[in-house]
């Protein structure tokens, strides 16, 4: 069938209202969290049945990333996988369902999809422009009511086709759940190789689904605890060279790194402030470990804690006014909160066992942590310590990091006996858990914000 060029032009004209280069974010997002939000329980008993046929390529053309018809199917595959992996959707397609025509992109055959017992439908197209860029159109429909729910479009270089897929999935997820998006984001982690007890640890980054994997460091010096900057331009991490700990900021675009601070004293757990201007870290001096902060430009550090014992961590609240950390000042590892200037230090954890690696949710409503009571398990609590609950139940799960929407947590799991590590994620119900694909073992994951 010959493509309907007038229809294609119409699609491009209406999508042009919301299309930006290199990529546009969906405009419909959930409202900000209330001052005192409640824990959210997703209704996993009611997964949404959604069809995702391959996106139409009305004029198939070759690109640097492959033929546009092939890209249409691949984009649909990524959308489908994103939705399935959230645990809230039961996608059909693109495999196993019929291809659609360009006319159906704006005029779906609702009766056909009702017969396949689906509730929502995703349709779209991929077109190659004269400049070689892709225009990707994405539409979401409610099959039962026979109406369009949202539409959006992106103009991207061919190499960025996965981002268009993630952005489309984000828009669908947000529209149907009321939650903020998180698929179009990246993860930094420590890639581990070698035998137990002699592991080589390299800094690596990847997309939120494990694609576009890239090693950053060569493993000659051990890398630990990476964190993306709020603007995504750099990664903060700890490196040991000649046995001495150093805190570096690695610039992703240039591949250069900048030394923030170096010390002969044990130094660990560097963390960004929400505005990217301050770095929090822990350092042991004369047998006492305290929390310090330092400007991103270096200079003299400011000591925030001084109680006898080990104060570790530090994670800023989203507004930058408070810091959560762990301390054994009371006799065992527990979670404490203080103001950003070090004042008003108070304990918030009161359950059984020890507590470690606290991290504040980007929504501000919860703090994730590792609880150690025989096994290591990941849990969450409110900032006042109430509402505590555990999300995982394995031998050794630790070091939680939040998805940018504050509704999914990533962590790493260590196998008993072998010491092999892997990156996992779980949502706030604790029921949707999955392992992320990495080319080698992985630990210390750090989830960055949604890409701009």
C-alpha cells in the first residue's frame, strides 16, 4: 500500500506543536508530592493490559542506526519491555500481533483491539527527515472508551532512538498511573570482575534498562560509590590510588576527571547536594569517623558531626535542608537525621537489628535503607522513622538507590558462598522485583535523574 502523504503531513503538523530537538519530554506529569504524603501501594492485582504494535514507517529509509521500519519495531519492543518491567502492565506486542497501517495511527480499529482483550493501545510512526533525524510519533488510546488519552512527538538523531522509546513509555506510565516518569534515565554502578577477595572494580554507566552499557574507568584503581550529578554532566566517585582514597568528579562529555579531595585518612561515601554545589563525605581521623561537606570546587571541608563513634553516609533531603546518615554513637548502627549545618541530630530508626546506607527519596516522603538482622534486607521508612517496612527478603541485599520518580528502588545483591554481585530493582510494594542485565557483576548502583 502506498503511504498517504497528506495524512503523514497532518501527523507531523500536529506533533510539531510538542516536538523539540533533540528530544522532548512528555508534558503530562504527576503533581508534586504533598507535604505529608502517604505510602503508595500500587494495585498489582489489576495490571493494565496494553497493546504495543510496531510503529509504522510510512517511507522506510536507511539510517545510521538501521532501517526506519526496523527501528519502528525496536522502539515498540523497548516501550513494551519498559511497561512490563514496571510490574504494572501486561503488554501485547509487538511480536505476535498484526502490524498497523499509517491510517490507524490516528484512527485505531477499536473493535479489533477489544477482541484481543486489551484496555489501552499504543500506536505511532517513525519518519526519516531530510536532515537524517528521526521524527517519532507516539499515541495512547483507551480501547474501551474509544478515545485518545495523549500524544507526543520527538525529533532525535538515529542513535538516540532508544531515548524516544523511553520517553514514550514514560508518558504512558505517567498518564495511566499518575506517577512521575523514570524510564529515560541512567544508572552508574561498579562493574566487578575477578575472583572473590581480589575483585577488580570499574566505574560503569548504562540506561535504566541496562542498554548502552559503557565502562568509564579501566580498573587499575578501585572505584567505589558513584553518584550522578543533578545535571547529569558528571559522576562523583571514590577512587583508591597508591592505597590513598581520593574523591573525583568525572566529566562525562570530555572524559576528564577532577580531584575534589585527597587524604591519607580513610574517606568514603561521597554524595551530591541537590543543587550540585556541595559534596558530602565521611572521613576517619584519630579513630573517629565524621561527616564533612566541601564545595564542588574544592577548598576547606566543614565538619558536621563530632559524636564519638562512626558517622557514615549522608544523603540530602530533596530540598537540601536536612541530611540522613548512619551512626553507631548509641552502640549499634542506626539512622539519624540532622539539619544541613549539622544541628539538631536525632535518631529515627528503632526497629530490631542494625541500619545502614540510608538514602532520601527524590520525592522527600521516604528514606530507603539496608537493615541488618542476620540477613541484609532493603526497606523504607518515613523521615520521622514511622511506617517502616522491608521490601526484599534475600541473603544480602544492600545499598538502595532511588528511581527519579521515588517509586522504584535499585540495590545490589550478593550471592552466598560465591560473592558474585548483581544489580536488582524492586517497587514500593516489594512484589515487583527483577534483575538488571549487566555484562559483568555489578554493585553500588546509583540512579540518576530523568534525562533533560
